[in-house]
């Protein structure tokens, strides 16, 4: 039986069984959510007065705040606001996708001034990896469904979602949530809702933008409509681009691409208090060049399906929701593109070939994530509490093949591997008194992972991983407590204390020398360890914010201790992979720390002009850098004795953003102009035993503008105004290196009808 079919059947059978035990299960669409007034009054008394504003952001005229604010938590509609109560939480709306010319959710997070402590590893103009406070995001929840990357250096969880297809996203930068699964940082993404109207209406929009650097075109056609009981939203997007020029004359990055996507949301209200919705997203990418990878992508296809049912008056609770999702990604690629050997000259000699000069590699992968979530909410006099259960199923396989090696030993794979996570959670939100709100949560997970022992092109059984059993089981727990205190009408203080576990990924458990870019240098094969332990994080946060009619200010500090942190041990097993003698094995280090702070400020100088600034800083340290990986032959980690303390790899340096915004003061601004300077410090706190190199600092400037004329929205701007030649610290150093784009002029237009 096909393993995907088998996984799908397990998912369906489990969902039906749990549904029968819990209550009626269908599926919600996020139609215009019906606010729970009792919940609003209990948890957030001011939410009722704010509801008109938040509905305006979610209606047909969503494009009001194209440049956003430094803090937008209070602009969320009430049913979403309760998920954004932990200290340091950021909220970003899709409005900025137009104002800042972003193609996916990763770019939206990186460019928005409302997201602090966020960096991205740049791979292509349509693919990047988001890092939050020094770590990869543990889980991405897109309107309820869990998205996992098919391959950690090529596929990105948030690059599959166009930033113009969402309503908003909530960035939770700590273990202060239990409904998303086991993890340390979370992104909760709300897709565009199917609309409702008093009587049948239909609408449409056409969008297009052009970027001069790389001749990048980005277009989208959308139609939506509905009546009192039903609605739909359908959209098609198309993106193309060529190689882009860096800040150095005639130094181009091979980064061409073609990308198409289809999005569909269909919803129906079964009654006055029940709704059902179905979402579909299809991403189809071809001829995508990755300048920092061994292989480019010939094609990548992602299919995502989600169904959600919501009942605001079930007989057994005050609110019930059920979500079911299934996402699958498959791709193929190779290293044959002529620009690949120009960008990475050593590929032809390091990859096996008869002549020793024309080596080639191919890659293919297939991965899915599926699951369900059932949640019941109960109101009380002071707030509410929720009980939930979920299942997250992951399935992955990757083949890294050098065709010129012997057929029986030419594959460096991640074998077909599986993970099933069964979780139970509870969350309690209480209004202790008028000024103090507290939230607490508990979660328990059982995770079961395994992998196949036979892979085509690998001597059976698996040469290294078979040294230990491939089956793994993890019993995980999480708990947190947060408090938010309204000191006076302007000042709010918040506190968070949490602990959580994260299981190793399937790549960390089962990679058999797969050629996956991970460390800064990029060209690295990775060796997993089926006996890795789960990470255990303990974090504390303190935050304060101030807001009045003209000013916003906020500050947050955090410190996290991570036991059994999963990091890297450089290894050099001779004779295993000809040409690629530099690799890394995953290893647990006993204790690592992550600490830092974030600041933001915004001031309206007058009704037209505002000033803003943000600062983010993270420092990570490995405090027990001694014992080598279990499967390493060296007596010391990275064959370097005597170093117990060292910075963690891949930590983004201090970053500051300063800007001025001149904007029409109307309720719906008709025009706006923003100049932003992004100042990034040098990074000399590096993991030298992992061959990480320091990176110099840099400053870039972006100028953006928009004008609204009747049903038209016109946007334009200049990015990297001074044509700075630079690369980020976490970008790959493969071959000639991966550098960010130089100066780029862009323009765009949208018309609604």
C-alpha cells in the first residue's frame, strides 16, 4: 500500500473515532466571525467598542493600513485577540503585503515594522526561512492546519502562502500557547474569510506589480461574493522572475523562478450559530534556482486542504470547533543548470563523475502533514476555559542521488519516515479584576516516530542509522502562565513564564548524509540520530507598553534555558561520500541559553507626520559544548577539545529600524509616503568550531509610497536605495556566496470592482 494512502486512512479513521466520542464534527469557514459578546465582556471589556474597527480591516475595504503600526495587537477582532495576550506577541495584517510588496508570509514578517525579533534566511525571491528569536519557528498554523517543510533548506512553511491571501497573523514568541502543538515559537495565520452580505453580491480585484531588479512580475486575480448564509472567495496568483543583480555591478544571483497558486474558500452557515468552511490552496512552482543549494527545483507542488466547523451554541459547551487538514508537497530537482556551476564552481569536481569535472546530483522529495483539532469552550463569570485534543501526522522522504556513483550506493536520503502526535490541552483565561487578566495552559503529547530500513540506492540496512533502533517515542509536556495588568489607561505590563518540549524533526532523527544546507557555509551533509532526546525549554518574559492618542512605546526582555538543545557536530567520515567530506551530525547539548530584548516606539509629530523605530537583539550560547555526537568517531565535538562555552550558530545580530511616515490623516488614507532605514550590526559572536564566519554590519534604505484614486490603489517605491552590497549573517556562503538584491524600483496597481 502507498504510504501516503496508509497515512491518510489512519488520519481519517482516527478523526471519525474521536468525532464520535466528542460530538458532531463538520468544518468551519471563517466567515465574518460572530463575536462572543459574553466572552468579550468577561475577558476584554473594551473589545466591543473596538469591533467596528477590526471588522473594517476584514471587510472588502481591508487595505487601510498599508504601512502598519509598530504595535497592532489591539486591532485584532475579539475572537482572535484572546490568542495574542502573551508578552512580546506581534500582530501583522495583510494590508502591508501591498504597501511593502511582499510575495509570501515570510517576507511580510521580515519587512513589517510590527514584527520584532524576526529574521529570514534568504534563499530565492519567493523562498526564505523565518527565524524568530534565534530559532526556526516550531510550528506554523495556517487557519488551523499544521504546515511542515518537505525539506528544511528548500521548502519553507510560510513561503507556500501568498501574503495577500491572509487576513492577519499572530506571532507568539514563547511557549505561551497549547492549542498549536508542541513547540517554542508559533505563527497563527488566518486565511481570507468567505464573506457574508445582506443580499447577494459579487466583487473582484485585479492586482499586478513589477520589480526592476530581476524583472519580477507578480499578478493576482480574485473574485468573491455571497449572501446572508453563504460565501466564496477564489483567487489565482502568478509570479515570474529572472536573476537579480546585487549591489556590485554585474554580480548577479541565479535566482529565476516561475510560481502559480490557486486559493479557494467556500463557506455556508448551517444555522444562526453553526458554520462550515472549506479552504483549498494549490502551489505550483517550476524552474526555481537556488543560488546557495546543490540542486535547483525543476518542479514543486503543494496541495493544502482544510475543513472547519464552528458551533456557537452546542448542547455540551458554549462553543465548539473542529478542524481537519491535509497538506502534501512533492518536488524534484537537479544541479544541471549552467548557472549552478558558475555560482558554485566546486560542484563539478566534488560531485562524482567519470571525468572528475562534470559531476551532477538529483533530488526528489515527498512529504505530508495531516491532522485534526477538536476544541470545546466554556464561559464562566470571569472568562473562559477550553479543552481540546488534536493529532498531527507527518510523513517525509527525500532522495539525494549522485547518478554517476554505483547504483547500489548512490543515494544519501532521508528514508520514508513517519511521526504521529496525539495531544490533549487545556487553556484558562480569567479576568481576576478590572485591571488584571491571567491565562494558563497545560498540554500533554505522545509522539511516535519511525522510519523504513530499505531505501533504493543505499546498502541495506541503512549503513549508519541502523546502528540503533529507528522507532522512537516521546512523552512531552508543556505549561505556561501569563498575566496582563492595566496599570492605568495608558500603561500595560505583562509577564510570562512557560516550559515546553519539542521532539526532534524527522530530518534530525533520520537523515542519512542528505546534502541539506543548514550551517552558514551551506554545502553540508547531515547525519541524523534516532536516539536524539527532545528539547526542553524554560522561558521567562517581561514586557511593558504605553499608548495614547499620539504615541506608542513598548519594551520586552526574555531569557530561555534549553536542556538537550539540538545543535551540530562537524564530522568528516572518510570514504562515505566522495567529494563531500564536510558534514555535520545532529547532537544534543546539555544546556543552551537564548536571551534578548525588543523595543518599539512611534510618535505622531502632527496629523500628517509620524516617526517610528524598533530594536531587536538575541544572544544564544551553548554552555556545554563538550560531548560529540553519538555517531561521530571523534573524541571531541567538532574535533575541537577544550571549548565548553560557545555562541550558538545562526543567531541574527542586533537590528534597528528607523523611519518617517507621512500619510493622509483620513480614516481611509488616500496617500502615504514612508522612508525606512534598516541598521544591522556586525555579528562577531559566532560558533567558530562549526566554521561560522563573522559578518560585517550594514545599513539599507527603503522608500515606499501609495496613492488611492477611486477604486484604484497605486503603489511604488525604491528598495535598497543606496545599492548596498551585503549579505545577512544567516545567509549561505556557498560558492560565490548568496547576497541580497541591490537597488530595485517597483510599482504596482490594484483595482476593485
